[in-house]
C-alpha cells in the first residue's frame, strides 16, 4: 500500500481537469461497439491496452478521437458519465468540473443535444444518488478554427445556463491562446468562466497569453510555466489555479519520470496547484492513483497532500460558501483520521 494511502483515500477532493471522453474504458468501448454495431480496430481488451503507449500528445489525441467514434446515443453518453462518477466516488471525489468536446461529436454527425443531455442527466443522477456535485465545461478544439468555435457557441445557446465555463484543448503547439482571442472575449461577455490548456507541450509564452491576454480563470496543466521565473511570480500573486495531471504528463512524455513532476515545486512556490486525472482510461489511473503515485514519486508529506485537496476546492468554480463547507469537511475528515 502506498505511503499515505489511507489519508489520500479519506481526503474529500474535487476533480477540476477531467475529459469525460478520456474516461472511456476499453471494456465499455468494446461493449458499446457491439451495442451500436460499430466495427473498431480492437477486438480484445489486450489489443486496446497495447495501443495505449504514447510518445506525445498528438499520438494520444489520434486514439482518443478514434475511440469516441463508438459513442452515438444519449444513453451512451449517460453510461460513460455514470461510470466515471462511480469511480470518482470510490476515490472520495465530492465535486467535479468536467470537460467535454462537443465538436468531436458534432463533426461526425452526433447532435449536440444527444451528447450534452446524456452527460447532464448522469451528472444530475450523480448529485442525487452519490452526492457528487458537478459543473460542466464546454471545450473548444484548438486545431479547429475560431470561426468553428463561434459556430459551436451559437449552436449551444439553449444549453448555456448548464455550463459554468468554456475550455480549450486538443493539439497545443501551433494553436496558441491568441488564435481564440475574440471567441474567449465573447465567452467572457456571456458570463462563462475561462479555462485553457496551456504549457502542456507549448512554451511558457502560451501560458502568458492565456493568463495576461485572454485573462483565463484557470490554467490546465501549465507545466512549462516553471521555465519562466517571472511567470511563476504572476501565478503566485494571482493565485491562478493550475490543474496538474501527473499520470497524463508521464504517459504523454511531458515528463520522462514522475519524479520530475513540477507539483512539489509548485506547492513550495505557493502556487495553487491541484492534482487531477485528465483522461484516466488512457493514462492508467483515476484521481486517487494520481495522488498516490505523485505522493511516492515526490515523497510528499501529509501536509502537501492536504494542501492539494484544499487547493482542489479553492481552485474550483464553487461559491465561497460552498468552498468553505468543503474545506470544513476536509478538517473533519482529518480529525477522524487522527482519532
Ligand atoms: N484532450 C483530452 N486530453 C487532452 C490533453 N491532455 N491535452 C490536450 N487536449 C486534450
Ligand atoms: Zn486535459
């Protein structure tokens, strides 16, 4: 059992960086392929798992978009989301802010409402049956154009009150934040929180653009910020949340060893870093495993782990009173552990 495993299991957590399509386990992919009578390149679990070896972000994305081709019906999206929530519950996740990629579905003919309603009905069920609260973040694909993004923003209008914010993901290098400057300004005007993947593979300048030119509320990944001391200072001063994903970083060769994860340095620098799973079905573990592995690799103390759990709520889009209630739950969980 990993050091601090009990503490990690007992700590209430929020997950702030999770792509629901990245929680599509190969078992479910094979089952839905059969249910929807779709041919897929994998015939067995072993075939699928053997393909999950990536040397960069693009290799992963190619498989990620191929995998989701099996998702067709509202029930598929409901089942996918429900499966994630039951796993999150096992890791004591109390709140999730979930990304999804509508353009990856509408482009292949699955209607926006089919995808969104399937996810939303599972999120509502998660709150009722598991007590896990949630917020949904609509993500734009950055390899597509800003015009495509505006089209999605218009098409999604009837659902806007269901989203807390918007995100930007997919192939980073060559698609800087400023490519989407007008789109994100419009999203801000409409009241959405703004998130962008930045500094995963892209340079620190992309994080600067996201933060200083776009004015994002949260940076997803942000690893390469650590190459720029002045940027570290800005991140500390603004307490902009960073959603780090250790096992993702390792799988996508952002780092070649978990011991090179920036999480401990970011904690020590006073940054608002959080630990998340990103695409857990592809990267070998859900949020609990991310906490456990990073704890061992970086020799984290219990104070570090408690800080990470606290940061997950502080960095969320919950209200101040909701955040305070979750932080009090952490205190109470710790009291029970010490008894
Ligand atoms: N979409 C799903 N996972 C992603 C990641 N780690 N980076 C960029 N886009 C993604
Ligand atoms: Zn991501």
